[in-house]
C-alpha cells in the first residue's frame, strides 16, 4: 500500500515550509523541465520525421561530394552537415554576408527556387586552389569578378549534379541553374515572411574552409512530402517500392509467354541393380499403377493435375480430370481438356 501521512506528519511538513526549511520551488522543478517555448506566429510547418528524409539525402550528398571534390581538386576534403533549421526567408538572407556567392536553381517539377550559398572565405580559397595555390588566402570582402565566377562554375556544376543524384532517392527531379548573385538581397527567391528550410555544411577543402548553405522554400519541400505520401501506399514493407500498374502488366504478360516443360507420368517401379544390368529389348516392366488409375501431369517437375489417357488416331492425349492441391483439403475437380 502507498504511504499515507497522518495528521502529525502533515502538520510538521507545513511547519517546516513556514520556517523556510523546505524550498517550495523544488516542487515546481519537475513541471518546468517539461515546458518548451513555442511561437504560434511562426509554427514549424514541417515535422521532424519529414525533415529526417531531407537530412538523410543531404548526408549522402556530403559524402559523395567529398570524393568528387577530392578527385577534382586533388586535395583533402571534409564536408559535413552541421544543422537543419526552419526559418523565415528574411532571416536566412539577414544571416548571410552582404557579399557572397549564391547560385539560384530550380528542381522541376517542384515549385519555387532554391539557393546554394558559398561564403567568400571558401569561395576565394577554392579559386586560389584551382589556379595552383593551396587555398590559404586572406578573405577579401569584395564582389567576385566574372572571371572568378567562371572559374568557380565547374565546382558549382558538380555540386548541382551530385545534388540531383541524391534527390533521386526521394523523387526524380531536373535541377537547372537559373542564375548567380553576389548580393543575397537581390535574389528574392521567396517573400520575406515565407518559411524555408536551411541546411548548413561545414567545408574544409585543402587549406580553405567555410560554410555552404542550401535554402529550400516550403512549397518545394511540401511537394516532395506529398509525392512521398502518395507513393507510400505503393510501398511493400519487405521489398520496398512496388512497380506501377503498367510495369506489372508488362511483367505478367512476359511471364505468360514463358514456355514450361509439361510431362505425363504413366507410373513408376523399383528395380534391383542386377535386373537393371540384364534389361534388354522386349522385357516388360510392371508399373505401380493400374489402367483405371489417373496419371499425374507435371509442370517443371511439379505435379499439378491428374489426367486420364486416351488416343486420337495415331496420337496419344490426356484429359485433365482434377487439379492436385498441395494445400490442406481434397483436390478440386475442374473441366479442362
């Protein structure tokens, strides 16, 4: 039974509280630990489970970019996803430097425009490495020239190409580079109060290091979630994604055209080794079946039907009498000839 306080114990506890021997705030601690701040003006419109799909895709993207950039630049590369946050578009733009290297791209058939931002320390370091340096240059706060942007294009093209390949795990998209900008304020890919998802990558390439941000608008992510929800009903818990109806029909049609070996078993017998060695033309073997018994029709060495033999002119035939059931229960009669 649970402990029940008597009146004397209750009075002693109340007296101790009045004298300050027991801190009243101790009882409130357990409640305060379960309270979390929530901004109803800016709710999280994407659940953590939905964000987990994107984190998995971009973790794969970071791993593949390591090998791609290492082969392209011939140097050590470290790239890791460090954060995934839901923000307003204006907050994302405000968090960037006034001068940066941004690539705006689309992902058809998804709506909206996404942004890849490479900060200047990493940008100029990569430029130095592609021109023969080691990437340990002093960061200049200035707008990149057209020549520097052109030198950087092969790196950005590889990033977009790997991003497209990793997105195929969710759905097929066609990623297209729309334009480049050096001032984030001029991009205007979404309204200021529009929610976005921002993924930040920490990059260390040679002696160059910096941050790569990828910003996705909410309509783009919601379209992916709707696609995943629609295809969830076509997922098998063991084998994964099911084929569409047209593919299934094609597979079934191809299976129906496969020729299968069919044989009719007249009967069987057991024979000793010495009798087998002495067999000669004209000898008669007695089988284990009578003439009135049904014969087994086997397909690919599996008995599926029972049949009765017959003769039409100079050709033998069998009439199917019943299907042999391999499950519990008796064979089912059918009228197949």
